C-alpha cells in the first residue's frame, strides 16, 4: 500500500499538466520573431512579450550554414537551435534556471519554470519561425502531439517535425532538459509509448546535474 501511494504521489508531482488543460494550440495570432508571446509558469499562465533581434537570430541561422548530410543531421541542428533560442530568451523571461522536467508542486511557485504546455507552445513557435525563414529544408513543422491517458500516464505535449521524404514524424522535446540544452529528438511513435531520456530525473537543477556528472 505504501509503495502504491508513493508511486501515485510521484506521478502527480511529475505530471506535466492537468487533463483539463488540453493542448495549447500552435502559435498565437500574428506571431513573429520580432514580436511573440513566450509562455512560462505552467499552462502558459505567465506570458512575456518577446523580441529576437537580427543579431540574435543570426546566431540561430549560423547553425544551419552547413548543408546537413542527412535528415537526421538536420534534426539535430534543429534541436541545437531550440536550445540556443532558450539561451537568448531565458534572461529576458527569467527562465534561465528552468529545471529539467520541472515538476508540479501544489501551491509552489512556478515563476521561471516551464511545463510541457509552455515548452511545446514555445518550441512549436520557434520551429515555425525557423521554417518561415527557410533555415531547414528536409522537414516541415507538424502539429503539437499529446500522449497519455489518465488510466496509464499523465497527459504530456511536445512539438513535432515531419521528415519530408519519408513522412515520418519526430518530436522536438525541450521539456526533459535544462533551459538552453539541445532539445531531445526521438521518433514520435517511440515517444508516444512513454519514452524519456536515460537517467532522467524530474525537476533536476543545473547544479544537481553538474554535481552528478562530476562524480561519474
């Protein structure tokens, strides 16, 4: 009984979202990198009006200056670009210390933290900006995906790209990592089956991750 209660508590604390929240639909109207809404605070409860200027965007487009040798290589370039955008936006939105897989703590502060609703909205939006600027050529931005049922696991959202030649879908998931880390890339069907990174710890801070790596 104790083990069951512990597992239930951990499931609730690590839940990304309430099933009543649904999917925050794509980008908000008239979004562009010159003016967009950046979501934080869980469920996009805190919204920041943001700008990525030309100099900042140049640091993103530089990632794509070399022609990728494969669609897989382009996906990793996209993932790196998402991390770099988070580094740009983090100080402006006070999310530089966003934890890896930030957990839901009842009545706790969510300032500076992002759940998967925030992450999937922001990442989908950034992917759209990159696509509009023709930074990647081998993929198309797909719709936000959702997995989970209340009977087996909590609801969880992620951004998606579709490989043009094959039609295969891949998640570009920025929730599992710290702010500024390259997004995780995995086939959508694998992700739908409950995938998470090896060694992942919910709510890990940068200091905790650095400490664990130092002892390995």
